[in-house]
C-alpha cells in the first residue's frame, strides 16, 4: 500500500514519470492546387485523438502562416473566420477539416501549390507531440482523396468562438 501511494504521489508531482500523451492519428491529408500568383491555399485532414486534445496550430515552409479557419452559414451568407482558441479533438471522435467547414488556410504562399506536388505541414497540439505531414496537392477543384466523402467525420452542431 505504501509503495503504490508513493508511486501515485511521484507520478502527480513529476509529470515526466507519467505516461506521455498518445499521438493524434492523421488520415486523408490533402491540399488543393492554386493558380500562379495566388496568395492563399487550403489543406484538409482528418484528426482523431485517442484521449482528447486540442489542435493549437500549424506551420509550413510554403506559407508565411497557417491557421485553422471555419466556414459556416450565417443566415444566407457563407462566412469564414479564424479559429483562434484552437480546435477541440474529442476523445476517439474523428474531426475532419474539409471544404466548406474547418480547414487549414495557408497564407502568403511562397509560390503556387502545383497539382501533384507535396506540401510539408506541421501540426501542433496542446498535449500530443507534433505531427509532420507530407500533404499531396490535388486538382484545384478536388473534393478530396478518392474514397473519402466530403463530410466524413464532420461534427454537426459543434460551435466555437465568438
């Protein structure tokens, strides 16, 4: 009994002794090709956190900055805004960033994203370790990788922010 109590106290007092957070599973990453001269691009992915987490940021060498944006209907008007507080990843539930919903906005591109190219993208989370991706660039009008429904894993009714 004494030994288990000491171990519990040590684990609480020394987070380094605790088990590290589980990595976030990443599937179906893709980006849309952009025309020459475009200053922004978009990338999409499905994320699943086994224990729950928060997507806190992203970065890429092809963009000055990368942020998560949300598109949603406001009456009859489609509005887009940055998700500044991070994107919640409920435990075990896939969250899909997709056209017409949440997505990565790649801003101030260093050059066009050519169809067939690859975008390096680093995702950061509140608890899980960062994930580095090689994101394939699909056609400008693509709806997603073959076999992936546009609304796969979407989270209806989830509201964030302002």
